[in-house]
């Protein structure tokens, strides 16, 4: 079932199906960014200016990061001093580098995410498992 939310952003009202949003980014200053589905338009919600909509995002992220079979491939990744919450089911390509890092690109943005096995071992293993389970391929 779709998870529709009404968000006020830059004096416009958006009605968004959060189940179609593929990634969220927490910044150190508390802002949360996500990209509208099927576009590269970022929506940035600041908790100081928009408490209600910020809480809607936190509620949704709590729902999808609880481990269930349905949410198995949502992963938290620390990258570039921000925390990303990403649905791996929406990623269409992965690049494994000789040094072991894995790179993939967020589908509704232009941001590459690079996971290092040393700095983010849990997320790294989750991505490896996802690639193997979904595609049947393993990285050497």
C-alpha cells in the first residue's frame, strides 16, 4: 500500500508517495534531503522550520529501517559526513573497484555513493549480499 504524505516546501504543497522515494540523506545540521521520484529535484526539510513534515519523514524512516522481509534491503550508509538511508532495490548498477570499494548511484539523483569495507563493514556486507542474492553475481 502506498505511503502518501503531504509536505510543504518553498511555499508549495507536494503530495508524495514515500514508497517511491529511494533515498534520504541526514545532514549533520539536522536537515533531511530526499529526491522526488522520477526526477532529480531535491526536497530539503529543516527541523527548525518545518517540524511537522520533518516528523513525517522520521516516522517513515523508522518504518522502513525496521528489519522485516519487506524492508530487508533498506540500508544506512555513512558517506561524505552524512547518513543516507537507501533502498537497494532501486539501484540499477554497482561498481566494485580493485581496492574493494563499491560504488553505486542514487536513482533519482546524481550522487555516487562509495562504500568502503573498512569504514562501513555492515552496509558493505549488506550490499554484497544484495548483489549476490538479486543478480547471482559475486564480486571477486
